[in-house]
């Protein structure tokens, strides 16, 4: 008969495993009061944007605010000066020819603004107190482009004035991964020059479509190109995090939220977290964050930026403790298996003896 193993060989590993299990459960932080649900937050944000977009596109432009564009035909009438009346087609460079004053830029101006411009030019040198009316007789379709995180990127035309919200609506709205800003690239041809120049206008999309700030619903000009980038991503890596990987940067994500999305730190994870941030010029900055103080709200949470990298390493002591626990667990499985086989064999021998 095989001698039975001493009970301490079974009890000791079980006690150590119980100790490690208690240490693990004590060290594991409870979930935050408001559990982060990226899908729900994205859906809520998308609904807000869609509702605000609908409200903005239903708004009518102010009377007389139509802006003259290339290839439009305008009529110019000067009160009691019929010889100065003229019709002119706006050129591709945005200019018209009005004989008394020569070439004038008309594209991008409202009819009222062009009237004032002509009146100022005529006053004094030609007429003491001129009164001018401008009427757009033919309106040509304007082309606008939109690319990026929209459902239907492409070229869109309009005969009237178009605002940013109108173009986003024509493009089928925003995708869930759309970021918080949009860029309006405006191409211009300065008077008397052959080469085009451009300017880029940065628009706060959340200000427009979440908070409803209409100052961001800027009027577009012909040939404007709207680019709506995605929100970007952040990275979390290291042997001390449960689910390392790449995560979308949404809803002004913070460092604590990112760790929660990655299912928290492992038992052996170092509570001193490194945040590596690269500037636009390629310069790297490294920040040390005490995660214990962060979770206890003694340290202000850090809002992440696109491209941020979070590194969670392991502590040597806890790593050794965890490895010892896993080794003891393996020994325990062997001992329990051996003890089970011994009992089975012993029972079989007893049965055969009877």
C-alpha cells in the first residue's frame, strides 16, 4: 500500500493560495461610480449631433445675406445715372468689370456689401451722393467638397448660400468616430495674381453639434473643402495591464477612463504609470502618475490627446509573489490529483480484497 501524503503538504499550498487570493482581491480597485460605456456614450453623442444638425439645417438664412459667387450675373443700377448702369458676370477669379471703377472683387460679398463698395468708389470723384442697387440675376451652382468621417464624402452643389451644417447634412451626417473639430480649407485667388492661395479655418464640431453654438456654423464659399478627421487613438501597453491595445479617443477621454477600458491593472501591475506624449514637433514628454492617488481623487485626472502612450509595468516583488502563487497552484493541482488517484486505488484494492 502506498503511504498517504502528510496533510501539511496539502494544507500549506492551500493556505498560501488563500493568502494570495486575499491579497489580490484587496489590491484590486473597485469600479468607478459611473461605469464607462463607450458604445452608449458614442450613441448619445451621435444622437445629440444628429438632432442639432437637423435644427441648424432648418434655419433660414437672413434676408439679403446671399453671397455672390463666381459665374453669377449681377445687375448694377446707379440712381439717376442710367449711363452707369451695367450688367456683369463674375469671373472665375471673383472679379467684375464696372467701367467707372474698373475691376472690383465681387465674389464672397453680399449684394449689400457690393453696393456699399461701389458707392464708396463713386462718392466724391464721380457723384456727390451716389445710391446704388445690386441684384443677382443669375445664380450659378457652387461646388463644395467634404471628406473624412462622414457617411457620404464627395462633392455637393448648391444654388444658394450653404453653411457648414448644411454640407454635413448633405453628406449623410457624421460617423461615430468623428472627432471634435473640422477643418474648412478655403481656396482663394488674390486679385491680380495667377496662383491660388488657401487658408484653413478650424471649427469646434462639438461646440456646433453638441452645445449648439451657432457661431461655428460658418457660411461656406464656392470650392471650400471640409475635412472632418477621426477622433484619433491612444495606446496602453505593458505587462501590468489586463488588456493592452489601441483605443479610440472619444468624449475627451482621461487617463483613468483608459485604464478602466483596459480592464484595470493586474495584481503585479506597478501603480506608478508612465504617460508618453509626443508634441506636433516630435518632442516627447514623459509624465509619472501615481495611480493610487488618481483613483482616490487626490490627483487631478489627465485628459488624453491623440497619440498618447500609457505604459504600465510590473513591480518585482508582486511579480515574484504572483509567480510563486502560480507555481504553488500548479503543485497543488499535482498533489490533489495524486491524492485523488491514491484514494481511488485504495478503494479498488479494498473492493477486490472483499
